[in-house]
C-alpha cells in the first residue's frame, strides 16, 4: 500500500549558473525538462535560461513578496502528486533566498525535498579569495537599516571564521565604510564580482584599500565580500602567585610547603627565570 508521502510529488532545488551558462549540470537540465512546474524568483530571468536550453515548461513566480500565498499553492500541487523545481535568480536556492521557507513548508507537510547541486556564489568567491577556507561563516545580506547593519557587524567582529557577505552595488560604499569602522582598516577582504563571467574580477586588499578604491570607482554588479576572520590574540599572562613577594619571601614560601632550603632556592630561581646562585645570595643576605 502506498503512503500519502509516496503520493506526493517532489520539490527539486535546482542550482542554476551564477554567470556562465556552461556551468549548469546535465541533471539540472533533465529535471527542468521533466517537472510539472518551475517556481522561479524572477520568471523573466529563468525564461532566458530555459530558452537557451530549449526547455518549454510552465513557470510561476515565487519570491520574497509572495512566498506565503505562493508557497501554499506550490504545496497543494506537490500534494496532488505534481513535481516542482524551484530556482533562484542565480546559484543555489534557499541560500539568502525565499526557497528556504518553501523547503521548511514541504518538510512540515511530509513532502520530499531533494537538491540538484551546482554553483554557489559565496563558495566560489571564498575559494578565489586567498583567505582561509578551513572555517567560514556565511552572513548573507546586511540590513539596509544602519543600526541593524552595525549591530550585525558588531556581533561578528571577533569571529575567527572567514566571513562571507552578499552586497548590492548601490550599498557597497556604505557597507565598506561600516566594516572598516567595526573590523578595522587593516582587515583583509576580497571583493568578487561578475563571477564565472568574461569580466570576472576579484579585488584582494584591505578594508582601507577597498574604501579608497571605491571612493573613486563606481561599484557595478552584485558583490560577494569575503573578509578575514578576527586574528587571535595571545591570552594575557596569568599573574604568578609570587609576583608580589621578595626573593626571601618566595624561598620561604617553598620551605613552608615542606622543601629544604636548597630545594626552595632552586624552585624560586626556576619560577623567576634567574640563576640559582642569584636567589641563593639574595636569600642568605637576610
């Protein structure tokens, strides 16, 4: 007997190119051809992709401003057994994208969700940045609200992970200035734009250098900002128990612990990093 879950359709999260159309996978093309519906963030942009590969398929818009009602509509189709592909404007759905909400809605209702993996702008920029890719944190888009933007940056200024942000060109100068103030001008940054396209550009500099560069140059295209994590500082040395003692008091402390005077002199000299004879001489002056 088939369960209700078996009768549902499948939601496919299809990663599309972030620039170069040659980066689309063969599996992605096959899925887009086979599903009953494609839910697209911008149907006009997705239609260009479909036309390029000769795909004729029903489209519906699914974006930040209609995700609640359209999500219910898509869920209804899935529960009727229809298969749906969800795509973003570029790259992998559900990353800084309303697809995240659609995934959650499907999971809550027992509908299968699977990924058709492919390009991710943040990861592409990270591996091109020259900064550490061992540990990183994806921070997405910063708020347009000045106070919220500063609070976000303050919350990660001491994070040792490499930080990845997305930013629009018209906000770039303000964002760089806020980052420079919060993180410090010497923090390294890689600014990536036009990724995988003919005019791909990666600028590797510091926040001071980036602010200066874009004070004279107009930002163009969508940006991925990859920022060096906070540099770990050496911990403050712990205050030694003997720091306020004279040499004599130091030696007598060890004697009170059960050492004889010779052992106590040797231990005090080791603590202070000085020759044993110096401690011996000072102790026997008393």
